[in-house]
């Protein structure tokens, strides 16, 4: 039996079915073509710096302390009562200016007595001289014996010696009298009076005050053994070119950021390292005619004269740090973003020295890095540095730099000078990325556990001060206290070092 045929499509519906199939086919074809189209991302607008290696004069900044080139202890040369202090304590005194007066009456009496003794001996000498003149011709005529002549000659010589002795005693008495007027041998700033008026002055309390010469002023700073070796290595590798004859120019920066008009020169370098601190003392001498610098003042000593040849400088904001180290974004020849690992060196103003990773002609992205990804298209606009760009900014040394803060004996609180010192260096530390190690130093003499606890509290005070100035807390690391040998007046045993890691 044949199957029954199904219903057929009416003749008037066939054209509509064909049209529907055609429309569906077109829609499917159209969807397929649109799915295959690629979306082209718009290029990221960035500013880029074209690398041009050049010789860059660099400076190295150290924390330093001033010292008078000649600090003279004013002492009494004779014993007696101090009548009056003539000078004003803390004032600037001239050479030869009277500072103190002692009671001169006892010394004047000694002068008068010595003068009288001289007159007596001179009179005796005149008699002996006349006696000898009479005896000598008589002895030649044998009217007197040779013994009489010898006695007269001896008496003459004895009186002559007595006259010479009396003259010396008179000169000594006059000298002691002159010592009752105490003057300053140098021009400089005076200190407080160590002895009150009316006190008796002898060998035990002979020091009266101190006069410190203000010009020239010595600038003392220390270079660690690691820094010295690092500098020597960079010189050998050609990364740093020293000035001719190693003649650095020393520029002194005050706590308010102003620079002393007069420049100095290095005049002394200790030939040996300090075994306790591992540092190398360097001294510079600078003219200070207006007395701006005072002894024991904290300043910054900036060494000028060295050059970094063929240096590559990149603004700090162009350098980023990832899990594998520092990197920059580079716009390649195809105007696409390329991630480039770099090795950074020292800071220079608001820029980094790049030791490895970049070459002449590379275009380093400065602005617009947050929207970049590898191979992302970029639209490059040349980066124009500001007038106060790194080319005109002084060099700083956060990498490997060390700053020392001193505390008062037995105290763990930062004084005003220490706070000013930290405030001056906090901006450079805050702008960096390297870890900051804070180490307190404990005196190994005395109660060692108490000294270590004091050193730890001092380090914590420095850490808290840095964080209060805006330094990220995760970069500040407290280190275990280090032991040194010192005394109550020894700054080495009362210091906290802040070292920026490399």
C-alpha cells in the first residue's frame, strides 16, 4: 500500500516562504561577516623623552658638622682673685681685647720689691767696681797682695751676678703683673665665663672661657668604607670622572636650604678609618667672614667637581617598580608600547641615572604610563622638561646614603636640632623607593641591656618622626642595636643612623 501524501503548500503561500528563506539567509550571512570584524583600539596619548646621553656634573651631599679652625682656651697664667669680667659672654671679640681682670695689688707689690732689690744690688755693684779700680794699680805696684786683688775681683763679679738676677726677678714680676689683664689672642666668638667674679683662680680652675675663630671654619663629614669602595669601583668602571687633581669644591648648605656664598676646599683626610664607626673623616675649610657659621652646627656639605660621562637621565615618575625590579615604558619605532627593564643608579634632582637598559634614541614614556599595556598603540608627544629640571638641580645620594642623628645623654627624645635635620632630609627619602634602615647604637660599657633598650627606643623615635614626615611606613625598617664603646659625651654612643638601602 502506498503512503498517503501529506498536505501540500498552497500555491499562494509558496512565494512568501521563498522570500522568508532568502531573508533568513541574508541575516545569517550578515551576522557572520560582522562577527569577523576586528575592533581597533584608539592609540594612547603619551609624552616621551628621547634619550640623549651626555656628560652630567654631579654633586655628593653629606651631613656635616662645623668646627672652629682654632678654638683657644683662655686660661689664667697666675693664681689670684678674679676682679672683673670685661667682655660680654657670647659676643664676637677682637684679637687683643681685654676679657678679664685679676686683682693686681699682690703682683704690683712683687714688682716693687724686685725693683728695690735691683737697686740694692746695683749700689753694691758700684761699690765693688770702685774698689776694684783702686786695688788694681796698687797690686801692680806690689803695694797690696795678689789676694787683695782676687778678693776685689770676686766681689765685683758677685755683685754683677746679683744685679743680673735682680733684673730677671723684676722682669718676672712685671710679667706676672701683666698676666692679671687677660686678653684674647685671636678674633672670634666668645663662650660663657667658667669662673664667677670674685673667685680665686688657680691651676684647678684656670680655664676662664673659650674663643673660637669663625673664619676659616672647618666642615667635618664622614665617608663610610662601603661608600669609599663604591666610589672607587665607579671610578674604575668609568662611571664617574673625578675633578683634576682631586680638587673638589665644597658647597655648604644651611638648615633652611640656603647656600653659603663662600666655597671651600678639602684640606684634610684622615689616613685611617675609625675602627668603631667604620668611617673615614674628611675635613673641608671654608671662609666665613660674616660669621654665618658657628661651631658645632649641623649643615650639608656638597662636593662639586665630579662628572658622570655619557649619562642617561630619566624623570623619576617614568620609572616604575615591579616584582622583578625597575622598568620603564618605551615607545618603539612602530609607535607601540614596550616594557623595558632598567637598572637605576643615583638620584639627580627629580630624575634617575639609568645604568643599564636604555640607549641613545630610545623614547621613554614619561606621562600616560597608567593606561599602557604591551604592544598598545601610542600617540607620542615630545616631553619638554621644566626650567628647574635635573640639569639644574643638585645631586642627592639616597642610594647608600647614611644620616646620623644624635641624642642627649640618657634621652630617647628628638631635640629641635634633630627634628630640623630629619625634616630637611625627609623629602628626598619620601620620594625614593628603596628601604630605609634605622639603627640605634648602644654603649657596651655600663649596663649593656639598659643601653640596648635605650638605643632601641631612640631608633623607634626616629622611625616615628620619618613616618610623621610622610615616609611610607613599609619602607622604614628597624634594625637591631649595634654596640660601640663610648662615654656620656661621646656622640658615637648616642646616635641613630638612617641608611637608605641600595
